[in-house]
């Protein structure tokens, strides 16, 4: 009885802790690079 109760509680907390996590997003705080377009005319 006690074993079943503890297993149920452990599974409950495991499911809750896994559900809180979202997708990881990388945020660069020092983003200074810019993308510049360069056009080359071949004549």
C-alpha cells in the first residue's frame, strides 16, 4: 500500500516537472552582426 502510494506520487511529480519545460530558445544578448547585401554586376 505504501509502495503504491509513493510510486503514484513520484510519477505525478515527474509528469508535472516534465510538462513545465518549453522549447529552448537561444537569445544572443550581444548581437551586433548585420547582414549586408552585396550586388555584383557582371558586364
